[in-house]
């Protein structure tokens, strides 16, 4: 039987992962959008969605590797 402390820790880890994913994805997408707006390039919504997903997955993976290395050491 799981204690409530375990459930809160799992929820906190899940929310931290979501915040890293969405934060990094939104920030990179916003930077790319601003750069494309200044350069007067027209891109479709699918381009920005792919930038969002790729950057979110990349940063989340790097954060996971970093924390795994931190705890293995």
C-alpha cells in the first residue's frame, strides 16, 4: 500500500516534468516566432508545433539525463 507522501512526490515529479516540457517548448517557439517575424518569414502553424515538440522533448531529456547523472554520482 502506498502512503500519501509517495503520491505527492510522484505528482510533484510529474508536474515538474510537465513544467519543464511546456516551459522550454513555449520559450523556444516564442523565440523562433520572433526571429521569423523580424525577418518577415511566413511559417505555418505545423512548423511552430514541431519546434515546440522537439524543443520540449530535447530539454526534458537533457534534464532527465542531468538528474540521473547527479544521483548516480
